[in-house]
C-alpha cells in the first residue's frame, strides 16, 4: 500500500495533482471537500450540516469528518493505496488517521506539501470560481477565512509528519506537469 497525504493551503493544486498521481500510481483519491460537496448535492443530513461550516470557510467538526473519512477508506479494501487530499486538516485528524491506518497495518508513507504564496493562492481561487461553481471560491472574505484557518489549524499538521520523518515540501508554482514531476520524484525517494 502507498498512502500519501497531499497537503497544502486552499488553491495549492491538491485536486489537480491528485488526478496525475491517481493515473501514475493507481491510487484511490479521497478528498474530504469533494465528499462533503457530493453530500450537499445529494441533500443528505451530513451535507446540510457540512454546508453551514463550508459556506463560512470554517472546518467541519473533527468527529464527523474523521468518521466519514474512515468509512470511505473501509469501502476500498482492494485499494493499492490512497491519496488523502484535504485530510488531515487538524492535529486531531492526523492522530486519528495514524491510529486508524496503524490498525490496518498500512501507515501513511509520506506527506507531500505543495508550497504556494498567499497572493498566488487568492488569485488562483478567484480564477477557479469562474468554473468551479464553488461559493467558497467566489467570496474574498471566505477565501481569507479559509487561509487564516489553514495557517492556524492546518499548518501545524506538517509538524506532526515532520516529527515522523515523513514530510517533504514541494514547490507548487509552475506548470502542472512540472509540479507533478516534482511530486513523483519525491515519492520515488
Ligand atoms: P476543500 O475542497 O479541501 O477546499 O474543502 C472545502 C471545505 O470543506 C473546507 O473549507 C472545509 O469547510 C470542509 N473540509 C474539507 N476537508 C475538511 C477536513 N479534513 N476537516 C474539516 N473540514 C473540511
């Protein structure tokens, strides 16, 4: 199994790069943001609850998010591995993921962190809003909140994996293919 945590602030390119990594390594892509959005579309109770947080740029509570992610992992018992995109976003989520995967003897192999400066993130998110239809990409106040939440609650998760010797920073600026080559080079190490 190859389990990769693809990390980085909103707009860093995690979703885009996940598509490339899925193609190259045959992994299952789990994006908690995508799963929440599909629940919102399906008008589920989970979706309704998550939306109230997402619309404000806040994190959905850990207990709900962790339970949802674990259930998704358990639905892919045949997987060669996973790309975790947008999860874990808090230290509590990282600890829960480690314990859950240790139980299944398939730990996180590495965290690859896409590094992009704040000005570039904001311009990418506003550009993405034109096609994504995501309300949280279209509103500069919500974008700022998401970046602030990332800095306060999510950035420390890098330290969690650095302490395990699993952290690699990747320059997230450049052509999509170039960045994808950087990620593959880091995975090959
Ligand atoms: P994303 O698609 O990763 O940009 O996530 C969109 C929104 O979904 C975030 O701003 C959060 O409100 C929510 N979300 C996604 N993943 C998580 C997570 N791991 N923990 C809490 N909230 C999350």
